[in-house]
């Protein structure tokens, strides 16, 4: 995994802990959770640009369409989870957001696997 993906995975783990805290207390995520999600999404935009540059440069042996699919999927999962969570004001809405955050490191691992197959 790249340094950016490691940093984003650690940030995702911290945001997940905040979300678990809110689930246990049965409350909506506050500013800390929101700003954590914003930071994650900004990092995902950087990852998308970085991934597109890598694919445009040298991508022999990389399955381009699955790689781009994982890049775009990682970028879209948080907004989808946020909208779903905002429409559900109970504990389960926060749990949906938690699942979206926990899926990100898995997507990072898959991106790494796709790219390392070409090296």
C-alpha cells in the first residue's frame, strides 16, 4: 500500500472509532465525525487524481477498468453512506456510515493488489 493509503486507512480507523462511540451512545455523529469524513473524502480525491496519473503514465499489466472502478467506487462510497445515514436518524443510520468507512481500507488493499500485479 502507498503512504497515502496507509494514512487514509488510519484516518478511517479513527473515524470508525468515533462512529462506534456515537452508535453506543445512540446519538447522531457530531462535528468530529463530519470533519473526519470530509478529510477522508479529500484524501480520496487526491487518491483518484494520483491513480489516474499512474494509469496514464505506465499501466502495462494493470487491469485498467477494474482499477478505475475501485478508484471511483472508493470516492463515491462515503457520499452514498452519508446520504443514507442522514435520511435515517437512528442508530442504524450511523451504522451504515460506519460500514462505508470500514469498506475503504478493503478497497485500498484491492487497489494495491491490482497495481502490484503489474510490477
